C-alpha cells in the first residue's frame, strides 16, 4: 500500500493548485460576487505562486517516485511544471478584464487544467498519463466555451471535444495493446520489456496508436484541425494558456513514453512516423499562417509549425535534444505570451486585437505596443536578439546529432516562410494609414461575432490595462533574456537529465 506521507512532497505543487481551485469556488458560495471578485483572482494567483514555490525544494531533493512509480516528479517534470505554472499565472493575470459572475468557475478550471498538465508531465504510468490528459482536456473543453454569447466559441469547444475524445480513444487502445504485450502499465517495466528484444506486432501497433493521441495534443498535422477553431473561439488568455501548456505537458509525456517504449538502437525506425508528422506540421503551419486575417488563427498555425520544430529535440532520444526542447519551450512561452498580451492590450484600448487590419499604422499610434508585438513576432520567427534564434539553433544541433537531415532542411525552409507571415504584420504596423481602425465598444460584437469581455463586476479599465501591461513587459523581457543569455537556461536544462 502506498505511503501517502512519503508522497506528500511530490504531491505538494498539485495539492496547492487543487486547493486553490476549491477555495475560489468556496468564496463564490460564501460571499456576494462583488465582494468575492478580487479575492478570486488573488487566491488563484497565490495558488500558482505557492505551487511554483515548492519546485526549487523538489529540484534539490529529487524525491523518489510516488505511488509505486505512477508519479515521477524528476527534473524533467519540474522544468516542465515551471513552464506550465508561468503560463497559468500569466493567464490568471490576463483574465482580470472578465466581469461575469462565472469568473470563479473560469479560474478554477484554469488551475485544474494546470494541475492536469503537471500530472501528464510527471506520469510514470500509462493510467496516470490518461488521468492527466483527461483532467487538462476536460477543463480546456469548457474554458474554450467561456465566451459569453459567442456561438463561435461554443462551436469551437464542441469540435475540440469530439476530436479530443477520438484522440483519447486512440491513446487508450494503444495503451491496451502495449499492456497486453508487456504485461505492465508502468513505463519502467515497459522499458525493460522493450530492452528484451522480443517485440510483438501488437506492441508496435500500440505505440503507433498512442503516438496519434500525443500528436493530437501537440497539434501535429494532420491532427491539428481543432487548433485554428479552438484558438479563435476561446477567450484570448485561454488561447495563450493552452498554446503553451498543452505543448509543454505533451512534450514531457511523449519524451518519457518514447524513451521507455522504443527498443535500444531502433529509434530511427520507430520515430519515422513522428518524423513525417513533424515535417508535415512545419509545412502546414508555415503555409497556413500566410493566408490568415485573424491573429488567433495565425498564432494557431504558428503553434502547429512550432510543434514540428519541438519534435527535433526528440529525434535522437538523447539528453541534449530534450534539453534543447525545454529551452525552446521557455523561449516559445515568452514570445507567445508577449504576442497574446499585446493583442489583449490593444483590445483594452478599444480596438479589435484579433483583426489584422487593426494593426495597420500601430507604430504611429502606439509605438511602445507595436515594438512589443514586433519583438514577440521576432521571437516566434527566430530573429536576434530574441530567444527564438538560439532555440532553433539548439534544436538544429540536436537534429544534426541524430542525423535527421530532413528535419533540418525543413526547419530552414519553413522558418523563411513563417518569417514572411510574421513580418507582413510588422510592415502593416509601420505603414501610414489615413483611416482609423474600427473601435470595439461594449455591446458591439468584434470581428468573427465575438462579444468583448465585459460584465457587471469588471475592474476599472486603468487597473486592467496596468495588469495586462505588466504581463506584456515581463514576457518581452523573457524574450530578450532567452536571446541574450541563452546559456543560462540551456546549461540548466542539459544538467537536468542523466
């Protein structure tokens, strides 16, 4: 029987998130909405900060796996959890403009989604993998629909739910076949089976089906069709959260899965299907971003191509590649959050941040905001002095060490295509325009039929803009720090794995 007392240090970050979500809901029951409103955000932010406060201690202690190895909070899980918690904190802060009385449920779902992502990243058992995946998925299905009066959001959530359910079915069927072949659900025991060399056809089929489920969460083409609709329909902070959090959690989970499940010396053959998916994702994402007129859909296709780049870190299943992937996630977190924060800040100024036409002439109207958006786009494109450049270089080195030359060539080709998609926005911001952008006021739907986020409990506009600006400045600094001092993060990541 598992010793719960010994497992408490491992569970402490997860318990902080769960308890924070429950306290938020309890405040909703005990206090009138107007009194409880600021406390909802304070408690949610505090829960994320407390959960993050446990990570340095766990990093030093390196606690033993809990519950018979079902939960492994090693340094890979801790580094991934740090990325997820930063994304969750940014989401909470960027959501202070929401003025509806259902904010308590919204914030609780954000915390539960972060908890599910952390569980998925630390899962050492196939059942725990599915538990974390469903916890984050169910929370995100509802969060995507948290757009009052928006049929676009409801439609996106429904599509996301149906496709996510199908992907979960593939994952479960694959796990069942692997269990039948290896006789165990633990990744450590599955790794021992893979090293025996007596691999059955059912085991190989199980790995293939499981990869489909992971590819869906990473939004790898052709399992990416949910992403553009979900990104556009969801509230902007939720879009920012799931664009980074799901990738980080799925990357860590896929890393554990492949290291355990792939037989020694057989990585090229077993990773060939994922290599094809990565190549296709880079191309589909880069080409799809060119023709978008909505920022959220453009960021969705950008995320698809970045998911393909991220796989380059797993091409050789070696520690350096995984460390390069962690660095890239940190750089992507900073650039992506900066982009979405700039979009939200523009919306707080009364313009439609999702409409590319609203960015025309922005350098002349709001030079500081335009500069922040330019740095965010440069980070996504991999232009110095942002973290995107060293991130792609580290991934390129990992691919070269694994002799994955096709991935390396596609990285160079699609980086140029993506740069065109990003910098046509920069060119639009620098162009002088005579007509003012369309203003979005309360009660008037924005582009795509999305009503602006307003409500009876909204904080003063000045406070909302100040908090949004704080997140924007912090994320822009992250873009620059990862670009100017990349060795600080990479050296830490390289020491992460044996």
